[in-house]
C-alpha cells in the first residue's frame, strides 16, 4: 500500500509498504478521508515524545471496513465508519468513568499507532474494544464524516464550559475549529457571537459561519470593541481556539463578572504566560480547558453530521490526494482556508 510517514521534524516521506494484516481482534480500514488537524501540524513542526519515527500520523479518519479479525463481531466488511482519536486502555479510572480521552496511557491513533495518511490503517485491538468507531449514514460523505472527531471536541468544549441560549460569546480564532464553534453556538441559541481574527480570509469565513461581529485585533482594540458590543459588561463566555498566550490573557479581561472562559488550544512549545489572578477572584470567573472528547460526544457529533444540523461542507476548503499530503500540510500551515482533507483511496 501507499503511505506517507513522518520520518523527522518537517519530513513527510511517501512510502510503499506491505499491505497490512490483522489479527483476530483487529480491523483493517480503507481510508477514504483524513483531515489535517492542528495537532498534526504541531507534531510535524516540533515532534512529540509519544511518536517514534517513522510514523504515519493523522487521526481524523473516515473509511470503509475491509477486513475484521475472527473475534470482531460489531463490524463487518463494507461498513462505512468514522473514528475517534483515542485508544483507551479500558481499565484505568478514567476509562471506567467513560473518560477514555483522559486514559492514563495516553495512546492515540497517529501517535503510538499508525494513523490515517495511508491507503489502509489497522485499528488495534484496544481501539476496537474501547475506542470510538461509529457507523455513518449512507448519505454522509467520507469527507464530511472525517469532521466527526474535531467536531466532537467542539461539543466537548461547549459541554464543559456550559454555554446557554441567549448568551454573548467571544470566539478567538476563526480556523476550522473556531468556525465550528461559531456555527454550533448560533445553532444552539447564542444571542450574539463575536469573532476575533486577524486574517481577512478567515474573517469572512467567521461571518459565513454566523458571527454577528468580527474584530480585527491588528486594527482594533478588542477589549473596547467587546465592551461596546455588550453594554460595557463583557462577554458571558469566551472561547480561545487560537494557540496564543496573548489571547488567553485577554480572555480574562473581556469576560464579564461571573463569566466563563474556555481555553481550547494548547500552546507548544510551552510559553510562560503571566496572568492576573485577581480576575479569577474578584470577577469570580469559571475557567476551564478541554482536550479530546468522550465517546458519547463523538456519537453525538456523527449525529449532527448525518442529520445536517450545520453546513459542515463549508468547513472543508481544500482536498488533496495522498500524493499531495505535503501540500496539504503546507496549505494548512499557511492558513489559506479552513480544513484540509486528504483522500488516500482512489
């Protein structure tokens, strides 16, 4: 089979590999669509302690089951599925609490196991048993299905921060994740969504996703603009999807008293980020972070996509063949659009 492996920092190498075989507890999946995630870009640029080279990375996977081990009973060849990212052990306290995305082993597709930038991927036994493999509707394309993993993370963030209908919400960053947040917030009844984004192209994407106000922080005072849009109070909820220490600090400034802040994007390499703790105390803020998503929210994400509750096609701006994987990464790094999707199977 054809695959594209990460062989070192900023080194993606097309490789011809033997067709993979599965044992009695595994599944062989033909990959039809694989999204380029922001975490893939971080791994590409900086590496990751969990990854040994060469590694086929990528975890936003949708495809067709082509072979199952003899002890696999829930799936059969021909099933159209989409995957979560995490490989829960099934035994630790977090897995027992349906929080496999916080499994103490920390294993994920594309990290300790090969991922989706290949014609085929083997789903390990632990993933088959404990991970999230969801069947998709016959009317759902594989490209749209590949959005289920990132959108499940969006739903997890909204669940954790506790946004309510009628709120004013500020979203920092209007990439694919930011625009998913904007669209989902409007669908769930947010009264006003304010996007903060420098890129002119992505400012337009934020408007198309449903943002009521778009602030260009390179030309405008974000704090003053948010105050003006909220009668001087500040935002009910602030969501930071941009990996920016400045945005994280500013989010505490623009949240109203008793407001909520969700820090969604990690910053790597780690950056010193001095903050004013008085915001936590005297404004009584609720500040949370989220990473990944539990299986039930991945199931919910698939339902949103299958039922067309949002225009998910608007989030995919570029598609590529497997041979164009390097180009897909460079396009994503250049922030030329929103989601880049590679289609390995011909």
